[in-house]
C-alpha cells in the first residue's frame, strides 16, 4: 500500500477521488483564472467574462488529461475520447459550483484584478467546487468511469 497509487484505485476510495479532483481543478483553475483575468482586464460584463472563463476551463481541463494519455502512447483521437469520458462530469460540476459561488458573492463579478476580492473570491469558489466535486469523482471512479478510464492507460 505504500506505492504512489494505493490499491483500490478502481474501488472509488477517497484517495483516487481527491487526486482526480485536484487534477481537474488544476486545469479548470488555469482556464478559469485566465478567462476571468482577460474579461476583467478588458472590462467585459459578467456574462461574456464567465463564458470565456468556462470555455477556457474546459479547454485546459481536457488538455491536461489529453496530454497525459497521449504521452503514454494513445493516439490523439482515442486520447480525446478518454479525456472527454474522464473529465466532462467533473469539469461541469466544478464549473457550475465555482461560478455559482462567484455569482452569489456580492461584488465578486465586479471586482478588478487589483482587488483582493477578485482573488479571494476565486480561491473560495475553487475550494467549494473541490469539496462538491470530490464525491462526484469518487462515485464515478467506483463505477469504473471518470478518471478510472484514465487509470487504465497508466497501468493502474
């Protein structure tokens, strides 16, 4: 059990779910922060800023898995299918939750890049999204879906 990938990774335990959620959050956060920063810097309204942030979250979220499975030798088209199967529900859950948090926090969508509110509201949104998405990933992995699909290509 002391290896990097504990036994039961396919059983839906918390460790693989937390790893999958952290992986997803990394890609989503890169895209989300980039989209929010671009929209805010260009003084866009909330709706187009959120659309850009969500689109980039999906692009970066899928890209992280896509590049990982291409690196282990999977053809691009097959790797794209794995990324879509592994990450769609996780990214969707994360985006719904973190954008809901941002919309519910007074002033968060109007904060500028130089405002502490801009950065701490994003951080809070990511924490809440992580907490909500981890059980989703746990359930997916327990059913052999989500990141369990990716693990098949990493020899887990």
